[in-house]
C-alpha cells in the first residue's frame, strides 16, 4: 500500500498536533489516539485500533517512568508502528510485530523530546526579564516557543514516517520470515509485560479475587469485552454498597457511644453533694 502526498501531509499535521498536545495536558500524545487518526487517513481503522490497543496495554507499564528513567514516546507505535501495521500487513507484518519494530523509534523520539526540553529550559528566566522590560510581544513569542517547537518537530516526524514507507518496507522485506514470526510473539508479550508492571504497583491482596474472576471470564468463559465490563460493574457496585453500609454502621455506633458518654457525664453533674461527699 502506497501513501500519497496528501495522506503524508495529513499524517504530519496529526503527528504535530498530538505531539505538541502533551504540553497542553489533553492526552493527545497517546498511541490509541494517534493510531485512530492514522487509520482514518489510511482508511483502515480496524487495524489501526488493534495497533493502538496493544500499544496502550504495553504503555500502561512502560508509560510511567520509575525514578529518573524516561519511558519511550508513544509516537513510535502510534505513528510509525501503525503505518507499518497498515501498509505492510500483506508482507506479514502484524500489529504485534509492528509494536516490536516501533520501539527503537519510540526511544529515539523520546530522546528528541528530552533534547527539546533541554534546549528551552532557560526560557522562563528570559520571559521574566522581558516582562520587566515591558516587551510583551517578545514575551508572547518566547512563552509559546516550546509549544511551537514541538508542533514543528512532530510535523517533521510524521512527514518522514509517511514518506519513508518504501525504506521501511525494504527493511521489513530484508528481515527473515522466522524473525518476523519471533517479533510477532515478542510483540504479543510486550502488552502483557506492561500490564503486569502496572498491576504490580496497583494490585492489593483484597483485589486478587477480582483479577482472578476477570481472568476466568476471558480465558475459560470467553466472554466478550462488554460482558466482562458488566461483571466488573456488578462487583464494583457490591463493594460500593458494602462500604456505604459499613460507614453507616460505624457512624451509628459512634453516635451511640457519644450519647452514652454524654448521659454518664450528665448523671455525674446532677448527683447531690449536699452532704459534702
């Protein structure tokens, strides 16, 4: 599948918007969001959403930096990985294989992000200086310079990712079929690893039964996603109403204890001490 110049420009614009959107806090720099837009542009939304979904599972764990580490950037699987999954699926590139192949790009794009942050680290001090000098036009430009740089950089990344598809295809065709199969298996394990990483942080002992119930619903009962969501809703409601009931009982118990204490104090105050005892 070839990508036209018009499609390449649209992909570049979407990449620039999504890449710069992380500065606005609108969560546009997510693999699922970028994959969806690429799927719309390339007219293959099912493959794009599959790619975005497995990438999101992987980045549930990888997307949170531990300590001073910096996770890979979702632009890798969201843009490059989705382009490979859609345009090269006839060559045997599955979304799982595209996820594994896109990780080097994700690391590269995160290095670019770190470089941009470093380059514009001193803009705050310069902006304060411009305010004191009443140079508000230059201040407005400097204040938005970081966002503009992310916008332009994202546009360039998206454009090169789209127009370099023939080079990516030549690279994939040079990979042996057995290695593609291995990358597919590895790519299928990456979301499981990411999900396990986030569960290792969030999972508590009291939540283990619910996780086991979800596993049984998927692995043995083979329920669809909506049915599993409804099962989870049932357990969530049970926990919610039980917690409310325990809170109400605890409040009633505290109120009863308070009334008994007040009654005891009142009784002592009303005793007759006329005999001096």
